[in-house]
C-alpha cells in the first residue's frame, strides 16, 4: 500500500462504530511499529482510551436524550490516556503519530511538549469543536453527536489556543454524513444515534467565523486548512500554497459576507446539520480544481478530479 502511494494509515483505539473497521489493540500497534518506521508514513489515530469508555458505559443509567449523558460517556481523560500512550509509541518506534479530531482543549500542550523532546507527534481538530459548546446543545439534538464529543466552551477556547500556538497543526472536516433516519432525531437518543457531522461544505465558513472573531487572519486559515494538510499527506510540492508549479486549486471567496445556514440549500446528499440556522461569515463564489471551474455561485461546473498519491515519505512533514 505504501509503495502504491497511500498517504498514511488510520486506526481507532476505541471502537469505530463500524463493524468492518475494528479498533486496534496495543499489541496491534506494537506489531505495526517497525513497519511504519521503515516506510516513513504517518499513523493517524482516533485517540480515546477504550478502558475508560468501557468503565463509564457499563455503569450508565442516565436519560439517553440528555446531551450530558453522551458527554459523560466520553470524558477528556479518555483522550488524555490515549494521547500519553501514543506519545510513548511514537518515542519507542520512531513513528510519526498524528492524532485526529482532538476535542479536549488542553491536550495540545502534550503535543507541544512531545515535539520539544524530539518526538514526531502532531494533531488536528475540527470545525464543530471550534464552533459549538456543550452547554449550548439542546437535549435530543442528535445532529450534534460525534466522537469525541463537543465539549464545553473552555475546551473550545483551548483548541483555538492550540492552533495559535502551532501545536494543533491543522483543521480537518472529519466529514461524516448519514441518512436522517440514523440520527434518530425523533427519539433524540444520543446513545443510539449515528455519531458524526457532515462538515465539508461549511468548513471554511465555520472556521473563518471563529477565527475572525478571535483576531486571526485569512492566512492563518490557509495554513490550518490547506498548507498543513498538504504537508501531512506528503503533497507539499503540489498542494497547499498558491505558487508557480503547484496545482491551481483556488477559491474565490468573500470573507465579509454573512450567510444564515439553510439545510435545505446544502449540496450534501443528506441535509442534516447542527449548523442549521446559524450565521456564518464568508461566502465561496467559485472553486477551481487544478485550474478547472468546479463550482460557481451555487452551481457545479467541471469537477475533474484525480487520485492523490503521496509523493514523498518522511517521519514528519509538518516541520
């Protein structure tokens, strides 16, 4: 797979919720470590410690309609314990470990400290963790369910701190759409509903809304959402910047226009979104993919695409 150009390998420490994608054990990671070190590709990990989650869920008897019930099943300690184990793994095997969808707002300090000691550890967070806060989520509103869960406002602000400090390296959509029926909105059962948020279409506006409010600039968003993802994927010589010789992937964007999200006007197949009714800043007018007009004021043009294969292998492309 590495020789064929895959950009990295993904693993869940806790159950993924999809039977055909089971979690990996410590023994699995130890067995994979030497091969990952040899080929130089990153290991991307959903980092929640399963023992913590199992202990809490086993004793749970609270109302499944309460958001607080779901939140209590995935505490920050599960992320903390998993992160500590992954730092040890990176140090032991000389492997680049990238933690996906970080939700706990203080764990960027662990990443910063690990990198200061020379270990190849990086992290990303997602638009929904940077936008929403647990105390604002209504009970029964299962469109907000994801894992790790959206935490309280202090965690949200901590994630912004990590981005500004450069210890959270990038923002990824973690795009996870599903048919409305799987969200169980009528029942409002957080424990049984599908976990995931469709974020791809609204990512830029959601991130820019929060970034602008906190004094960040467009070039910060470009770094978090374009430059650093391209580096992680080993595509730094093709993607992520506007420069001669790079693919002409361009967005014509008005950063000052505000738009109220109407789920019925989204282009995703299933218009289920926690952003419905929310005012977001910034509007995309055109999108070019390798120089071809793919999107123009709500209409799709010539969406040519290609399989993106890694062009280089390195222990840590993020610098």
